[in-house]
C-alpha cells in the first residue's frame, strides 16, 4: 500500500486477517511498538501474536510502521508518533470500512491516540496496550534513547545489543521460556532494521510524547487500556493516567505472564460489544 503524496510517497507492508462470520462493515487496525514489526510479534518478540485471532470478531489489518519491517523509511516527516498517527488515518481511509477501531502497543498506542485526535469521527474505539512513558517520566527516559543511539552509531548494533542485555528486564517476562526468549526475538528484528533505520526510529521516539491531558480529554470513544507491572519503559502510571483522563476508558492490569496471555481475549470481548 502506498501512503503520502509527492516526494513523501512510500510503501507500507500490511496484511489483512478475515474470518467467516465476522462483521464485514467493521475493521480493526493494529500498530506494533518501537523497533518491532508484524513479523516480530508473530515470531514472539512481543506478546501480541494473538492479534490475528481478533478476526473472529471483525477483519484485522496489521502493518509495519514507517521504517519498520518491510515498510519504506520515512521521508521528511520523520518517525514521530504524530506522523505515525497520520499514517494510521491514511490507512483507515484506504481500507474504507464503515466502523474502524484502532489498537496498538507502546509506540502503536501513541500513534492510535494521535490518529483519533486527527480524525475524531473516523474511529469507534481504541485499545491501548502497554502505553509508553510520558510527560516528566518520559523526559527522564530520553537519555536512555540517546545513549542507545550513540552506542549503535559508534560500536554497531551487536554492541548495542550486548549492552542492552545487561539491563534489567521486567520480572513478568522472566516467568516463562517464551517471555525470556523475547529479548533475542526482539533484537533479531532490530538487527534486521539496519543501523540507520534503527537509529532514526529511536530519534523519533526522543522527539515524541503522548498528547497532553487537555487533548486526551476530548477523546470520547470507548477505550480499553491493557498494562502490566514493573516495566520502566511501559509504566503502570501511564496506563492509570490514561484511565483517569480519557472520558470513556477501562483498565486491565496483568500481574503474571498467564494474565498477559489473556490480553487478546480482553480485546475480542471489548470489540464484540
């Protein structure tokens, strides 16, 4: 699929999942997280391989965000969350479904919020999974991104991976073999991006933040927020802030890996209402 105009034209890789008996007039667009991809999620790099199962409720479109997976790199607009929200809006217009719901994890959750703000009447609901750091907490986290960019540019992605492997991972990921394997699966995808696309994506993250509270208060569509505990990059505090700020939101918090595996079920039930 081609997005953008003029010199900003670029191709994005996407896939559509459909199932007999699902609602053909509706659709769900899912956006992955930073330095992830469709293939990464399916391969176990993030616990959202079950997104395709939502097709039992309505057709699902998954895609690789600009500069990720098999999609073209960004042009002049860069990799900010706001720009990625614009891509979601373009994708929605190209799909031409009557009722469209959005969802995403981390960066994808942020992009979904910006898409709804850009076209409030175009979307009927939101699923925000593991929303990222924001506001003051995010400003404190920016040096981590800058350090990762500097390390990658000076020493290469293999050294950046080695340094990252020394850092503490969320305890909830260490409960099962699949959770423990996500680090290797995720870095396989990061390495496939190549140095320039990896660094450009992180630079976009440095320049991004969630919409301000006053903007969030204008988002009236039903919203499901999914979060887990003890993850500094996706703190529960962000999820709780969104629950308190968005006018029509509910929050589900996982405390164990088995509860994370229930996230797709919560999504299907939310979209079936």
